[in-house]
C-alpha cells in the first residue's frame, strides 16, 4: 500500500474504527447473520463510502427529537471522546448487518441494557425514556434512511423493490432493538417521518451539540483556529445536504441549490471514489463472505462508479 493510501486509511480508522474483528465478522461457517449474503443490506452496506457520507445527516436527524437529544446529553461522552459516537454508530450498523448471529444479537442486547438506564426529564419538563419504542424506531430509521439516500446519490440507483427490501431487512434489526411499527417500505417510511415531524425541534441542547460539531476535532491534526471552524462548518453543512429540505431548514443547514452545486458537490462527489480507492473491499464484508462461503462481493463494481 502506498504512503498516501496508508495515511488516509489510518486517519479513517482513527475516526471511525477498524471493524475487522474475526470474532464479529467471522464465526460459524455458513452463519448468514441477521441479513445474509443475498440481502440488499449486504449490497448497500458493503459500500463504506455511502455509510460514511450518511453519518452527519443521520446523527442530526436522530437528535432533532428533543428526547433523543436529552438522552445523549445524559449519557454520551462525545465531548471527551469526539470520535466515539462515529465509531459506535458505524460499528453498530456493520455488526448488525455483517456480523455473525451471536455478535449481532449480542450487540443489540448490550445497547438495550445501556439504554435501560437512560431516562429523565427534558429541559421543557417532558419525561423521557431511552427504551420508548417510538424513540427507538426514530433513531433506528434515521440511519438506513440516510444510507439509502447516500447510496443512490453517490454509488448507484436502486429500484423501488430494492429500497423496500432494504428497509424490510433493516426493520428486523430495529424491532430486535426494541422499536415498534418499524417502517418496512418507502411508503411506510414516508408515513412514519410525517407522523414524527410535529415532535421534532431544535432546543438549547441541540444548539449545544451543533456548536460541538463546529469545534470538535475533524482530523488528528488541527488547523489554525479561524480556518478550523470554517472547515468544520463546510463539512457539517456538506454532510447535511443528504437530509430532506425540511430538516435542513429546521436545523439551520439549508442552502440554495446553487450554493450546494458550487460549494459542496465537488467534495461530495470526489470523496466516495477516494474512500473506495483507499479501502477497497472492506474487511467486514470480506470476512462475512468467507464465513458464509460467498466469493463475489455484493457491491462488486461499486469502486468503479465515479461521481455518479
């Protein structure tokens, strides 16, 4: 591996983790895990670039629910370890999709045990519990929803049937995590999001998190202060471009189409091919295929799709 590729990969692993543990992605021969090699989930989630690009918008959408934001403020150590949420969220997506059955279900149960201790009262006086099935469904749904949008924009188009299959496969994970009425199709997704929008808001806690996004370390090496904040703003606003317009307006990350095209599109279209060049076939996908005895990557050809 050349020096440039190794340097970029090291930075990616520092921020997002390695996700190559044989105990998780290897395991009993033939074990399909929760999704399996013929699933649309393996096809889409094996494209690490699509998941990485979905990260900012997925996290912000989750936190637009004031109860989720209050729970994160209570539990999360994101200020002390700014990369932890990125690592754990990415690890959760990959383990539940590609991990062997024991690893996937074990992680889900572990997260549920942690969430069982998170409850309290929001600053507006509303009580909340992290294990509220409706909240869990919202948190679950934000991730596959944004990954779908990212994959279609920066990798390849999907048929309506593929989108529905992906959501149905991911809904299995959402229900195991404690969600209820988890959307299993694009139609159900739209209906669920519409039903949740009246409950979303930007609170003082949300604004504190947005400020954190503007100041947390993006890379192991910091830029000079004025430039550093400008870079943060650029990457956060670019990442939020995947979110629907109503969410961008609510969160303050909305821009006219011309600004998006001129300012953000060049980066957003160049970065996925770069990620695919650096990573190649991700180790979690390679190990999972070896476990089930599948030789062809479900995302074969994705690395050749440049700037779609």
